[in-house]
C-alpha cells in the first residue's frame, strides 16, 4: 500500500514535536532546567492513579487530564523550591519528581494492590511508530494525517505564538533575573507561564509520541545549538533544525534496520551533538592559537 | 492551487484488490496459534508479540507496524493486556475488522484482578474453556465477513475443539497424580488465577499483575510464612519475568529451615519457540502442567 504517505506523516509529526521541544528546550537549557521533561515523565504517576480512582477508567483522555494537572503541579513545586526556598534548579527538580513518583507508587500499591496495569508506560505514553494506525480520513479514503499530529500541532502553534509575543520577557528572565526585575519585568509571570506551557506540551507530546523521544528532543538539539551560538534566536532556530535532522535521519535508519524509531531519532540527535562538540572544541582552540600568534 | 489538489489526491489510500488472501494479525502467540488452526489455509496469519515477549512491556518495531497497517483483520486479547495499543485497535474498527477475543467471554466468568469492578484479569488463555469461547466468537465474526469460507472456519474450529478436549482429558489425568493438599502454585506475578480456578490449584504470586508497584516487604513475609506453613515443595519461575525476586523468597525460606526449590520455568504471558513443546497453544498448556507435576512430585 502507499507506504510513503505514512512515512512522511511520521516524519512530519516527529519534526513538529522536535520544533516544539527545541523552542521550549532552548529556554530550559538556559535556565538550567533541561531535565524538567524527564521529571514530568515520572511525576505524572500520582495524577494517573488519582484520575483512575475518580473515573474508574483507563481511557487516554482521562489519564491525560490527571497527568496534565500533575505536570503543572510539578513545575509549580520546582519553581517554588527554586525561587522561594533558594534551592538550586537541579535539586528542586530532583526533590519534586522523585517525591511525586514515590507518592504515585504508594497510591498504586495501596489502592489497587498492584492488581491492574496502571502506569504511565502502558496507559499514557504513546509510541511514534504507531501514530499512523490512528488516522484522520475524510471523503472515504483521503488521508489527512494521524490524529497524533493534529493533537500536537495546536500545541506547536501555541508555543510559537507565546514565545514570539513574549520573546523579550522570556529572554531577559532567562539570562538575568535581577536585571529583569530592575527593568520592571515580572519574573514570576514569565517563569510560571513558561513552565505551565512546558508541562502542557510535554504531557501532550508524551501521549502522542512517547516519553523518551520528547525528553531527548527537549534537551539534546538545544544543547547542540548552544555550542554554536551565543544568540538566543539563532539557538532556537538551530535547535529546530537539528531536531528535524534527527527526526528525518533517525526515522530512515529505524525503517531500514527495523529498530525503534524514537531510539534512533534520539541516537542521531546525540551524534549531532557530538559532531558539534568536536567542532566547537577545534574552533575554540584555533581561535586561541590565532590570538597567541597575534 | 492545482498542484496542491494533485498532492492531496495522491494522499488517498489504496484499497486491496478483491480475491486476495486476508491478512490476519494477532497480538499474542496464543491467539495466533488458535487463529492459524481455524483459518490457516484461507488467510495469512501473523503474530507481533513473539516467543518470550512480555505483553506488558511490548514495544512495536517498524515491521510490526507495517503488518498492522496492511492487515485486514486484527485479533487482540483485550482486557487491557495490550495497554494503550488496545485502545488504538478499537479506533481502527470500521477500517479493518477488529476482533477482541475477550468479547466472546461472558463477564461473569471473568476474574477480577482487584476488588475493583471495572478491571478484569487479562490472562484468559490459562483456561481453555474461556479461551475457546473467544475462539467461537472469533469464528462467528470471521464468518460474517468472509462468507465464502465461513463453513471451513466452522469445520476447523470443531476439529480444534476435539483436540482441546483430548488434551484436557490427558491433562486432568496428569493432575490426578498430584495430591490435593500439594496443589499450590507459587509464581513471580499474578498470572495464574484462571489456571488455579480451572485445575483446582491455590495460586499465590509475589507481584501483582502490574510490575511497577514492586512487591512490599509484607507481601514477601506473608508469602514466606505461607510457604513454610503449608510445606510447599517448589515454586515456579515465569519465562517472561525475572527470577531475582523469587530467589530472595527461597533464601528467606531456607533461613526458616524450610527447603524449597525452583520447580521449573512456566510459560505465562508468551509461548515458547516454534518447534518446541510449548510452541503451540495446546503444547503450552501441556508443558506447564508437566513442569508443575515434575516440580511438585520430585
């Protein structure tokens, strides 16, 4: 059958996730909060258990609501520990997600006695390779793309709009909060709205394409871009570019060798990072040599 | 504009030519084997979860997805065995023929995994009566969509049911060799409830159905007490679950002065390699009973 349509849609969906992640990830890397994605992938567990207990259902949308609430809660807690309790960003993230995950494990053991399969892996996280099974088809056989794509495309638009409109505020608060405060920019507003958006988009991306892909794309492409430039706009643009490159190359490697698509995409992203790292080391050395010679 | 329309037109999905063999894709090996027996000559039957794969942890690779995409019929277990994938299958209903095996089983015959009314134990293949009700439902649904071969499917099912009955007779004779008080089955996770109900075994698992909530300290102590009190001679490892947690139970029993050993490896959530005894559905039942018999009666 017309397999190439499915391939194209997988790549388009992965690239959309990659761009959403690269835009948000760039701010996260600058704010030393790159691991927030990983944190959320764990801390949604209590949300899932509670959502199940309230609704008695394991349907995706119910799980999604529970997960989204706890995704936002995770970021509120991280921000609180970081800003109000003066914890470092990494410690705030570590405390928050391990604690929430542990609460989830206990809730699970207490209320279900381990009697049902109820964890994010099997009730919430999607899988990029499976998105084309859930199709949107109109006019009998006209394929308009996987449901997952139309689910995360609005998120991408929202992220794009928010970061374009609020670029100045986000930029200044990411680099120097004291300077931002002296200009009368509200740090709290930008922090919380950015983090709320991160929660929403990561949870929705997890649901559509799986956790490892999102966590990887949130950190690695922006980090690669960070090596090459000191300009935020260029960093975001390069992050998106590396994310799309990883999606395309990773997808075809996975297809050719019959491997996990998310695994291959994240591996390629890592390789792109390595290439950039070597390039930036060589460049900084040659710069130093030039300055010594002068 | 016309370019765009042309592009849109090329996004139309092609229909399969009539007269081709149906492609039936099954999730587990047990389903695949029974389906193969019922309509093997008239359809291509493929399985995506191969030998030794834990359905709870299964992740599809691109070749599996291609199979699912090209399939005409998808057969899945249901009762949340396939997790989120089951939900996706349900959405494919209409585009393909999607048959949920457990739909053929009346709800009052299913066991609950917890006190909770909405969740059922998905391990229905351990009770061949239940599993064959699923097979009957499958045959009926297949007959509705492939009316030409419907009679063949029915005939094949009848032949298969005779084989099942023959095996069950053989198996019940084997179980008669185990004294009633020794009919205790201890495994690493709760997969054997239907098995216990059918063959009159008391069943205990260290872990629940879900593998995320690890076993609690109390679970282990209770299990060890149960074993020493009832003088259980052997416990059993599952082919798709790690045996480490069970080894700690054995150690604790030894400390309390009760000698217990690993009786063997049972096939719980997946069948064995093709060609071995446990490589078919009926072979899997026989293999498990044989292993338990040898493990307990040694």
